[in-house]
């Protein structure tokens, strides 16, 4: 089942809010890694959430700032992986 970027964005933003920032709101383009919001452990936890929730597999080489730098880039990665499967 393909997931669109907008739906993925909402779920990822909620996960980040619940597990990383508390109640703090972040824009979809806020730099999560660059600004120290996401630690390496939180990134691993996020990957586990993405794999379980969206039924995707995130490869080690995809764990970089290009794919995990912002909520928007994470959502784009998820959408591209679910699109390829459907």
C-alpha cells in the first residue's frame, strides 16, 4: 500500500513530538540532526517505528542527514519506499 508524503508527515511529526520533543512543535523542514534534536539512539527508535508502521525496510546506507534531516525528508523516504512496493 502506497503512503503519500502528507500522511507520513503527520505520523512522523506525532512520533517526534511524543518521543523526542515532548509537546514542542517543529516545522516539517526544521533540521532535526543539525540542531541536535534527534540523537543516534532516537534515530534507531524512529527507524524501528517507520519499519513497523509503514512496513518498509530502511537500509544502513539510508541513515544520513539527506533522509533523516527533517520530518519532510523522512516522510519522502517513507513515501518513496511504499510507492515502490505497491
